C-alpha cells in the first residue's frame, strides 16, 4: 500500500527499496518483545519528491505480521493505519513535507503491545533533484519598497495614428538592454484583439517603432494555438540569441498558451518548431483554468531559466527549465495569489515582472479587478515564497480623463545604474499607452 498525504507532488523514484507486501497475515514469530524498525528516505529529498519509508516489525529478529503502524512527522500523520504483511513489512510515501529536517516516528501496535522507532528526512527546496540550489530563507515582510516617480515626457510609447495597427492602444511592454540602448516588445490593437510589435530606443525614453510592425501576429489556421491573438511578450537575450516568449489564444474566449520566437536580432525573430512551449495543464484547472499566459522569464545567476506565468483565475504559477524549452512546474503552485487582507489586490494577481538582484528576487505585478488595476510589489529569497507590499507602488493617475486615469498595470523593471526603471501600461477613456517611472535603489537590502 502506498499512501500520499498531499496531492500535487508526483511520486518519484527515490532509490528506496520497495518491500514485497504479500497477503500472509499470520503471526508465527517466537515469543519476545515487539520491535519496529523505520527506514526513511535513502537520501536528501527535493520538496516535490515523495518521502518514501518502510517499517519492519519483529520479535527477536523474526518478522511479525498483521501489526498496525502509524508514521508521524511531528504532530502530522504521514502514514496512517499501515499493516505489516508478509515478512513483517509495510511502507508508504509522504508528499508535502516542508523544507527542513523532519523526524519521522513509527508507532507499531499489536494488541496491548507498542513499539516505536525514528528516522530522519531532510527536505530541500524545489529544484534540488536537478541541482538547482535555492535559498531556504522565507521572507515574512517586505524589507524595502521603491518610490517611483513618473517621467515628465509620459507616455513614452503612445498609440499609433488612426489608420495604424496600434491606433487604440499600446500595452504590456517588455524591455531589454541592447548594444545601442533598449528594445521594447509590446502589444497593440486597433480593434479588440491584440498583436505584437517592437520599438527601439537609445535612452529608454524616446522610442521608435519598428518599420515592419506588427511582427508576431495571429495565425490564419483554424484551431492553431495563436489563432485569435498574440499578447503579453517577454524579451531577453542569452548567448547571442534573442528570445521572445508570448501568449497565444486558440479559442475566441479561452485557451491561452505560451509560445517562443527566437533570432539573432531583437526585432527579427521566428517561431520555434515545437510551439507552444508551455501550456495550461489539466492538473491546474482548479486554480488556473484553461490558461497559461503572460510569461515572465529570467535566467538566474546559476544559469537556470525561471518562469512565472499568469492564469485565467488571476493567480501566478512557477516553473523552471535548463534550456528555456522544457519546463518543470512547482508542485505547490500557485506561488502568488491575492492577499485577502490587502484591499488593492482584490484577491487577484497577474503579470509578474521578476528581477533578481543580489540575494533577492523582487517583482512588480498587476493587482486588483479589471478596470481598476494597480501595480503591486513583492520580494522573495527563493522565487517561490513572496512577501507582499502593503500598498501599491503605482496607482492610476488622479487627474480624470488622462491616458492612465483608469488603470496602471503590467510594469516591467530594469536595474539602470543606481535606479529602477519601470515601463508600465496605463489605460484611460480612449485607450492605452506605455509610460516610464523611476525609483532610487538607495536602501535596497543586501
């Protein structure tokens, strides 16, 4: 019998020998005290691996069958009502053990007799099984919050002219440094659905839209993964190749997945052959719906690709990859959800924009309900457990009727010298545009 305490983590082969549990339940052992031996996991475990264990009940070294055994981790039972079978053995697997060192205690009971034994399970953060070394520190409160000031020249990327593809709005930017300045990928629309284009800038303030815009557009093939729209791009460079992750919509109202286009130039990319590279998963539908969207990708200091993705229910999941193509999801997703105690989040978070700086991860994110979005702030040591800022770092403009008086959202950040530069989306009565805000890094924690 294999027991799983918590669902969501797949059972892994830990190298632990699987007992041969037969059906013989006769107790034929010689007289003597009841003894139990607990053998725990053979090695240190990743938190998303199953912690498998076995028990052996004996008298004077002879196996005893039909003994009831419970296995505990602290005050939580991880193996309840096990019963030894042939050869006096039983076993189980516990999912959901938290990061740290756990003492497992087996309690064997036969009539009025009782015996106990202990073993140790060491659990490491997600990724350990693949060699991903992640901090074990958990941040309870945000230690620092930036103070952003809007750029006087805002909006820095307004909509196009009335006859252009982005006439109604420019939105959801992603910005990366280049040899000559910066590149921005963004979504634009002249109707309802969005498509993708790019712009370049020598200074991050004055932007020139690409002559070939739009660059990544919906497919004309019925049923294709990006049949109805392309949206929410994420641009980054690695070892001479540019990567643009983006969201495609298969159906008119749902089914969002994440694709990838690559190239040697930041504005000249083509779709990879195996798109989409990340899709919604049926195991996540209860918290994510049929949507994996707004890819937020960084390559961390150890060379691992990390992605935070938004979902149909405005919660954020996490996955990592060795190459940016094959992704392993976190077994305890989602990692970011709206805090019910924070009114500005209104139980809804999406569109993270994570940056790694020193020993910290920090992110802006879109918080709140549609039509009233604000930009939130969170910090983390491990990229999985986040402390939320108590107030937004950017709210909609107070002056009514402006390009950003309805909402501000989707706000990627770059470290530029001793400042944070945040390009953000603003929406108003007539559409949307992209603005810039800056904050000093003074006081950022080590």
